[in-house]
C-alpha cells in the first residue's frame, strides 16, 4: 500500500524539498545556557562543565589546566573545543602552562579525530569577543572541527542544516577511546 504525503492547505507553495525537523536546536537559538554576564558566576557553562562526570559534561579529556569537550551544537560530527579551566576571555590572558596545554590538547584532539573517524582536515580557531562571533565570549575556547572530502553537500549549503550521524554520547566515548596517551 503506497500512501501519498499529506497535503496541508495554506502552508505555502509545495516544493520538492523534504523537511528535517531539529527542534532540539531551539534551545541554542533562544540562547538557553548562555551566561547572563561576563563573570564565572554568571552561568558560564565552561565553568560548570568540569564539575560534571565526563559522560554528562561530554568531556573527552581532562588536563591540568585545560580540558577537551564536545561542542553541544557541532558544526560537524566530532566538533571539539579545548577550554581552560580558568575563566579568562582573551588569549593574551593565558599563562604559559595554559597556552602550552591548550596547544597540546589541540594536537591530541586532531590525532584522536584522525584515528577514530579518518578526518581529512580541520578548521581550528577561536573567536575573540562577541563582535568576532564568539557565542560565549567571556570564556576562551578553541574549536577543532574535523572535515572530510565531500562533507559539504546540499544540506548545509541549501538547507542550512547539518546531519550528524552519531549521538554526542557515542562520539564522546569513541574519541575518548581513541585519545593518544
């Protein structure tokens, strides 16, 4: 038995596009979980994540000064961030040991992503300040976004939607297991 898609009257011109509904992203769009101010006590998620278990906080690796965590709203599967424990906004505020560990965890993240998912390349960077695009400008964080040949297709280009093939908890476990010693 073949059934035709239900037609809704008054919803606009019918097109050939399928719809991928992602209602969970509404929390991000509406700013849920964003800090109310610049201080560490103003609801900064990067200050509260380390108090959680690795599984609950999506932490892949903990260092002495910096930790690696999955992005809750990733650009691609495996999108990680390296974050200092200390609440600092600007790269120039990092101490020498924090800077060194941020770099080392970034290198290790790249190795883990290549091992676990065969990443072909990476976008790595920081947005310093709200005007530069930082979603949480008060707490420094560096993005490590894995890329693969052909990973840009019609979904993000035309549909402005990323399709993530794995649950974040499963990605966290996979990367933690692939993390170099």
